[in-house]
């Protein structure tokens, strides 16, 4: 016997749109009722409504957030509680590690509604990372942990999450790539480097931002032409610091945020991706493109373990040298062949149907129950 559930799915950023679109589609096809909410984290139409329309993810409600950071956080949490009251779901399903996730996880718990976390178990082991805090809040509140890989499931096991609550379902970004018919570009036809950077730790600090600019210039001079779609946050910091002028280089092509399909085309055609984006790491693995991560750690360790991803953060003045050293290895014939032949560790494009099946299974009822314990008979919980 199967269950049909009413699932509230909130999202707030571009990666959530890309990854949740196939999940919402699969849930609907499986007969679940789905209410989708745009939490308002992105206001740029190229990163919000335009992408949503392209991928067929239509929210039933859009919230608008204030610009002040403190007010923004408060409004996000208030909106989450409001969404729970308005939609009255059986379950809240959120993905990833943005501020949307803890807001809706805590609102669900306060309303007595079970919470499921998709992309569960990712760990960067970085105590300064806000995203890491968000992931741990999700783990503490979730009744279902939908992990992308066995490595992610292993982190959850170490933290004491019962095995019966963990389901390894892959990452839904692969569903999107498969559905869009994205194909690998032969190694011989690839050229240049794709750079993306938007993490606050990299672009808000003027010193690290200066190192990023140096990395981009060094890549253009030593590796090949660089394509750099500049995130709005990064663009604002480059303008405020005056560092943008240093990116005026014949080997550097700067654009604003681009259509997701255009970005995938640039990634597939590149010999190397240099990024601080988690989604790019996953998409590059599917496309067989090696990656240098502009961070000292990553929650996506599978690429590091496979030798197709190298960590090279911007924490010190050796950043450019470290990135160039990694780039040399990855753009060598051996590095290109390795990245092109290692199987993608992030799934096979069936995450959405797997999630829908888990929610439809009547055995999941017991996992979603939020019953209060009763130790009044003198039993101790240990």
C-alpha cells in the first residue's frame, strides 16, 4: 500500500531551483500533492523567476524579503511559519544548506510537522561556515535524511542518525542534467577555464577578493582563456573595491549571471573549472571536467577522493601558485583523461523518483511520527 502526502517544498536560490525542479516533478507524477514556495532569497530575475520558468518550477507563493541582513533573517523565519499555517502540509521537504533550510526546518518542528532533508549529510568540517551550521540544524530536526552519497550517509552515521532514517538517493542535479540532455564534450574539443566565485568568505574580504582577481589573471596568462560569469554579490564587491578594473585582460571574458544552459555549455567545453560553488563541482563530475575548489575544504569530498578535484583556498598569498599547480595537473593529458573516465559519484538521474517512492511507502509513516516519549514507568532512555 502506498501513501499520497501533501509536501511543502521551499526554495530560495538558484541551485535549489535547479535541483528541486525534477524532485517536484517526480513527486507530482507519483500522486503526491506539492505546494512550492519561493522564499525570496534571490531577487535577480536571471537567478530567480527566469530560471524557474525554464525548468518548470512554479511556486504557489513568492515571499519578498527586506534588504537589511538582520531583518531579512527574521522575515525568512516569520514567512516560514506563515507558510506552514497557510498550506498545512503533511511534510516539509527542503534541500541543501541555504538559510531557507533552517528557517523551514524549525518552523516545521514548531508546527509539529515532520521535516525531510534532501542533500543530507554533506559536511565541510568548517566551523566558520554558515552553511555547515544550516546543515547541522537540518540534521537535528529531520525525520528523513535523503543523502546524495554513501560518504554523506557515513557522516550522518558518525553523528548518531539511525540508519533506518537515512536513504541514499543521489543528488537531483543529475536528474536535471539528464532531463535536459546535457552531454559531455570530447576532451580534444575543450578549451580554457570556467571561473565562478560568490562565497562571502571569498568575495566580501577585500584581501581575498584581490587574490581571486590575481588567480583569474594568472589562469588567463598560464592556462588559457578564462570565462567568468560574475555573480551579483561578487560584482558589487569588485566595484566597491575598484578591483574590477584589474580583470580587464585580453584573456578574460566577464559576463553577468548567465542562463543555466549557457553555464552548462561553458562548463562542458572547459578544460578546467575553478569555483567555490558546490553545484558546479557536481555538474563538472557529470561532465567529466576537473575542478579546483577555491576553498580549504568542501562538503563534496567524493571528487577529492577520486583525484578529479583539488582544494586550493584563498586564505593566503600562495593562492595563485596553488591554483596554477593544481591546474597544471588537471589540464595535463593524464588529468583530462582521469576526469573524463571517473564515474560520476553523485547519482544516475533518478533521485526524484527515489524520493517520491520513499514518501509513498507506508513504512515511512513510522519514521515521520513525532510522538512524545513516555518514561513515567521508571525506564531510563539509556
